[in-house]
């Protein structure tokens, strides 16, 4: 009930997200410098994509790609890319 209240304020169709499940393989980072912030930035990317109206598969892809970008820098923010940049990247 509480999530539905929040969803209404954000114009999020909480019913469309009910009972969803999925799987996204990891993306290979070119180099791993630090894991600092990788989880937080992945969740932020997932939620941003979700609030932008993306499907579950895209939300998961952005989350995994953001985590892979994040670990390539020593801090939590330097490796981050926009969704547009991520769309142009070729992850193995």
C-alpha cells in the first residue's frame, strides 16, 4: 500500500511491476580499479530507468552496465556514463 502511494506521486504504474523477475548477466569491465559505489550506482541506474518508463530488461541492463563502468574508476563517480553513452558502448 505504501509503495502504491509513492508510485502514484511518481506516476509509476506499480501494478505493471508487480510479480516481476528477471536476470541480467554481468558486463565485463576493461579494468577493475575499485568496487566503491558499484552497488549504489547500479541501483540508482535501475531506479532511474524504471522512473523513465523503461522495461525491466532495460532497467537491469542499465544497472549492470553502470556497475561495470563504475568499477573502472577509483571512486564512485568518475567512471559513470549517461544512458546514451551506455547505449553506444560495446560490452562483451
